[in-house]
């Protein structure tokens, strides 16, 4: 979408005329190369007068000194104890902060990848750069370009200002460049997820979404797209019922990345809710903030972004991604409260509220995935309930899991990446709330524990397979701004699941 900074890695050398960023520790402690720059730029004297202490999180901006530099920016690294997550994610955040403090300068930015402890390793250099990419992300395809003074610069398609060139000076540019190949692949996956969530529903319907997912073929991902006919044959009437009030046909996309030759290992699987727009259907939603429901496909966007990430960095894993793509509209053909549908698994469902549609889509997508691929586990992501925002706000995704080992791995990856998940309870006692008078189950469980009864509903379709459901209604969109996420769509879940795969499932 937006113009992406061009990043390269160079050996330490005298920086040119653009903006130079140095990484400071406590008391303005700099590494040896940064110290040389600081000295010749008169930075140390300026720092005295400006009272810069280099305390955690503080930062300062120094105008050009008498030397030949442009401006010199000094950004304090968060101290280890304050950093949330492990070193790489703190480093990603630092990259984002450097870009912000430098003011996303035009022209060039040179970053000295060095702390008082010495040069950063290749992985850290890559993380720093990936953080800058994510920070620079904009979704501005539909806005006229602005001049530097903020005035619109003609109409039509937006043309952004000149591409920013970033040079990261480091100890081993070749190693850093190699590490960045993987890190930027993951960042691209995050940005793909953001693009999909930000895209309005008039542009991104189920068919268009499927086409975007099919582009992953270029990375070696195998793609199958199931249409109405195929899904009808399979008996996916829970999913199809949701889409039947829309002018636009539903789709199910199956993505597979085979990144390992290891035999006898079951694949890992990810399933996403892809409601391209959720009006609520006949149980129509109130108008306030309904526009946000263009993001009700964030689960599917995350799965697509994750498949991109895994393929781009050639992860040594056999991974399946399945996304159910529908539009939930009120119409003469739309499904009604009181309707009873039979899911692919054979379970019958009484529709109480057509706005509880995500679980219907997932019921069939989950059953299909488990039935066909017999994965070692399945993680589904969905903007499933408003209630999860009441419980956890925008800081944690809700995690519902039938397997302690899987939930432990997800919690740890969440902590490490800053894409945090909090485990919520499951329990048979809640099943009473979804008992139906007429069918096997009903699709809503009343006012109490709305996120839990939704999870309890999904549980009916996963059998004994280790499974986790992540309710990302509060974290995938209009979530808080961070050092590496500034827009409406965060791309939540891509880094989390990529990390979990990298830490535990590659071979
Ligand atoms: N997509 C919504 C949940 C949602 C709401 C996500 C706000 C993001 C922001 C979901 O389909 C829905 O409408 N859920 C209902 C369920 C209810 C009818 C049982 C809800 O949460 O109100
Ligand atoms: Mn809904
Ligand atoms: Zn929904």
C-alpha cells in the first residue's frame, strides 16, 4: 500500500548528510562508532546543555552541529527489565521508535546498530529493521497525496512522498541481510493482514479475498478455493446459511505450506473467521460503529498473513490455513431466527440470533479442517464476540483451549511477541446455555459469559484434537497504538503464531 522504506545493511562508516540515529543507554552511554559520530557532531556538548540523561524511553533530537551531518537523533533503548517480551521484540519496538523520533525523514536515515555493549547481532539488526517497516505502514490508498505543509496535492490515486532509504550500519551486513529476509517476510505477513482488514467491504468481498489469498501461490503456497457447489456437496450448511442473504457468493480457501520433508508428522492447522462484512443479518446491528464490521474478517486475514510469513521465510513446517469467507446481510433470502441448519459434522443448530454468525462459519471450517487433514493441533482466530472486549479490553486476546500444552505455548509466544493472550475457562457447565428446544444446539447462550458460550459452541466441532480459539475482537482492530502499530488494523496474531511455530513446530 504505502511506500515502503528501502532498507539496507552497511558496515560501520562515517554517515552521510541525512539523519543519523544513535542508540543510547543509561547516561547517554554510546558504543564506539556512535561515540565518534556524537563527538564530531558536537552531540555530547549539546547533550549536556539539553540535560539528556538517556534514561529509559527518553529520547532527544539534536539539530545539525557544525559538522557535515544532517540531524542527529539519539534514541534510548528500553532497559531490559522494562522491555515487554524478549530482546527481539523490544528491539522491534526500538526500531519503530527510532523511525518515529527521526520523524520519518525524507531522503535518508542512517542507524548505527550498536549499543554501549557493542554492535548488535544480525538477528537484532533484522528485528530493528522489521520494526521500522511495521512502524512505517500506512493504509492510504484512498487518500489524496498531501504536500509537506499538509495541503492536498491534486486528486486521484495517492502518491506518497519519496521513498525513505534506511541504511543500518552493523558489524556483519551479510548476516544481517540474511536474517532480514526472514524478518521482513514476517513483517510482510503482518502488513498483508492489516491491508485485508483495512480494505472496505465493497472492495473486498469473499471472492476478492479468495483471489488475494490465491496470490500466495507465488511463494509456493498450495491454494484450493471451494465455491458454493463444493461446499453444498460437503454439507457445509452452517457456513452457507450465513452467506445466503448476500448477493456475493461465499468461499472457503485452503492454503498449504509444505516446508518440511519430515515424514509421519501431522500438519499444524490455522482456521480463520472471514466475515467480510457483518450487518448482523436479520438480527440487524445498530448503526453506531457498524462500519467497523468491515474488519470482521480479521481472523481470516491473520491466517492469510501467517501463511505468507511462513512461506516467505521458508519455515520448516507443514502448515494448513483454512478461511471461511462470507458476507452476513439481511435480505429476502437471508436466514431467519428459528431456522435450523445441519452443519457438515451432522450437528443441527437452531439459529436464535443471526448476528452470532462467526461460530456458524467456524463450525464448518473447523470440522472440515480436522476431518480432512487430521492436524496435530488447530488454532482458530475470530473477531467472535463483543463480550471479549468487556472482559479483556484491547490488551489481550481471549484464549480458549482444551489442551494445557498448547495453551502454554501460545501464552509464552504471546508474552514474547507482545501479542498477548489470556486464557479463559471452558467447562461443561456452560453447555446448558446452548441447549436448544428443537435442535442439537443453538447459536447463542444468553447474556451471561457470551465469549465462553461462543467457545463452548466451537468446541462441539473439534472433537479430541488439541485446539485453541483466539477471540481477537478487541485486539485486531481499533487496538491501542504501539511502537510498531499505528493504524486501525494491527495484524494481530501473525507474529504470535509465527513465533509459536518457530519455537516448537519446525523440523
Ligand atoms: N463480529 C461480531 C463481534 C464483534 C463485535 C467483533 C464488535 C468486533 C467488534 C459477532 O459476529 C457478533 O455480532 N457477536 C455477537 C454475538 C451475540 C449475538 C450472541 C455479540 O458479540 O454481540
Ligand atoms: Mn455478528
Ligand atoms: Zn461477526
